[in-house]
């Protein structure tokens, strides 16, 4: 009898020991699962961070657009008067034509309208003199940088972008429209800015003969409804292989081929703008370079 009691006690002890071992194993399993979940979360988060950093870097590297460096913006707005005077307007290959058009205004001031696209090499060339000329009457903020398409003529021409930029002036208003980027999606350049209905009407009305030589070309510039320009006023070839900083730096040297091309066109644009502002400011509009450039403006069309 006593032996049977001892056997039952021993059995109970074995069962208790087994239960304890099972409970300990279960606690260990749960702990390992919890630790595994924590590790998995860390791995996932770390992976996402890595993907974001690597992916972001690739996006930045392949994205051609950016913000213009303050040094570039300052260079464009502080070109010496002597450089404008030395260059004059002799090198201009084309100039805005005077037109009998509907006055183009905004906020009670004459308005300059630019319509182009970031892929376009001729737009890339023309943004430089347009920006230089407008910088003599006001100030740009959030001016961008980009380059023309790598698969068009004069590939990857370094330039500025008016996308997202704003302009302030006491003399005139400015609207810059970049209709597409320089990146193709599905065989077409990705859309960027959309002109207002009014600006589109201006483009459709005056970007054709007799106001300009051909229909629908870009860049298109309307200066207050009094002058229009379509296409580039000089060849983009002069900018080949240069960065935005190198182009901006070249403008202070009137002997540089870039300066000769860009500043000559800027003088002609300035002369047209002075017609809109009643020759204000006088320190810009009364200079010999600007008054001389006025003779380059095309005869009235339309």
C-alpha cells in the first residue's frame, strides 16, 4: 500500500515537472516570437529607410530641374552697364516684331508673357536674355535651373526655368509658362505648366503670320501686346558644354561669345520693354545700348 502511494506521488511529481517544463518552453517560445517581431519591425523600417534614401538619391540625380543658386541669380541682375554698352546689339540674329495687338496687362501693369518648354533647346537659349532683360526692371524669386532634352538638337543645353518662379516689379508683370519637362513618359514629354485660357488665346492669336514668320513655334514671347517674338534670337550652339554657373559668369565679360549673344538679345528685349514702361527706369532705358537696340525691333505687323 505504501509502495503504491509512493508510485502515485512520483507520478504526480513527473507530471508536475513535465507541466513546468512545458510552461517554461511556452514562455521561451513566446519570448522568442516577441523578439522576432521586434527584429522584423526593425528590419522592415531599416529597409524602408534605405529604400527611401537610395531611391531619393536616384531621383535627385536624374531630375534635371532644381533651384537656381543665389550666385547665379545675383550674377544675372548685376551685369555691369559697361558690358551691355560694349556688346550693344550688333550680334542679334532676330528681334521682337512690333504688332497692332490687344494690350497685354496684369495688375494694372504691362505684362510680358513667355511660353516655352523645358525640353526645347531654343527655349533654353532664350531664357537667358529674357531673364537678364527682366532683371533690369524687377526681381525673380524661385527661379529654376534645367537643361534641354538630351535627344534633341543642341542636347542638354544648360538653362533656367520659369516653372514655379515669381517676378516682382513696379514697372511690369511677368508670366512664365513651361508646358512640359525634358523627360519623356510614354514617348511624350511630361506635362508641366498649363497656360490660362487668356494666355493660350494670346499664344494662338499672335504666334502665327503675319505677326511672326511661322505658326506655333516656341519659345513665344509677347511683350505687353506691342511686341512678339517666336524662336531664339541667337543660336543655342554658343552655350554648348557650359553649366549655368559658367554661362552666368561669362556675361560679365563682353568679349566672351556667350556674352556677345546673350547681352545683345537682352538689350533688344530691354528696348522693347522700355516702350511698355514709358522709358522707365531712366537709368536703364536712356542708355546708348538700349536706345540703339530699339532700331533692331521689327517693323509693325498685323
